[in-house]
């Protein structure tokens, strides 16, 4: 885990150095740190180091903004019907995130890679198998997706808020 954090932070610092060398002396440190935390959590949770990790991070952040956007209808019964556009966009984003996580989980199940058992998803999938290696289905796919989202949101929010 520490090596992932060092690697991700080194990449971020290298980006900063190249920006400064190009003449751009302004860096939004808070934004960069938040993105760095998201990258570290995507690596630690799902072993993602590609565009899928960044894509999932952006979609989860957008969904979070949609879900927790303040509006005038807080506490009003059936308030979600007043903001139909936000509700539809939130549901669409939720479905996209679920599909993305399902593809990540299915890829991991199909790959059977020893290295990938060290992250959270690998541990959850390993717990889903019995001792003789057969799939025992202790978790449904829905539960696995929900656990992944919970871990990402929980880890991201606590870490990002404590840093910034």
C-alpha cells in the first residue's frame, strides 16, 4: 500500500515540476491532492491503474455532487419529483457506475491473477470462494458492487477531507 502511495504521489509531484518548468506557476493543490487520493484508493481497492479507475472516480464524484446538491425541496414529501432532471441523471450515473464495477469484478474473476488478491476486491472475491476453490456465492454480485462503492466513498471522503 505504501508503495502505491509513493508511486502515485511521485507522479503528481513530477506533473507539478513539469508545469512549473513550462512557466505555469499556479497549481491547484487541493484539486491535485483530491485526485491523488482517488487514484490511490482506486489502486488499493480494485487494482486499477488505467483509465477505468479515473473514469469511475469521475463518475462517482459526479454522482456524489448530484445526490448531495442542495435544493429548496429538502424535507418536502415527493421532493424528487420536483427535480426530475437531477433524479434521472443520478439514476443514469448510478447504472453506469454499476456496469463499470461489474465489468471490473468480472474481469478479475476471469483473470485469476495472484497479484490482484492483495487489494480489497481480491480479498472480497477470495472470501467468496470455499476452501476447495469453488465459488460459494457468499456475496451476490450486487453486494460486491455495493461494497466496492461503499469502500471507495468512505475511503475517499475521509482521506480527502482530512488532507484538505
